[in-house]
C-alpha cells in the first residue's frame, strides 16, 4: 500500500539515524516502528495499578460517650470554662 506520511522533524531525524546505524531502508524502519507501536497500543496498558485499599482497624469504643452534642465535647476537651 502506498500512502503519504508526514513526520515531525524529530521523528524523521530518528528514522534517518536508524537508517544509518541499522543499515535498513526508510520503509523498513517505519514499518517496524509502526508494527511495534501498534501492537503495544492494542495491548492493555501495563501501567494500570491495582486498586489501593486500606484495611479497617477497630479502635474500640468511643471513650467520650455520645458525641452528638458539640458543647459537651468542648467541655470534655477544653474543660468547663471553654465558654
């Protein structure tokens, strides 16, 4: 298949460098790069991390009793003279 492909300057420079070092044609380098890149794109990303979960830890019963009333908690934490 013939097609026109526009490469960025940095990509073209890398292809030209590989042509010289690997003694392969432009077509061979581009096809090999596309095959490898497309194969990797089809695969599931390896960077997906396992979901992090924290383990619950029992801290025992609340030592303050009911914590429904803020003024009672302040009295316990700061003393009766908090007001």
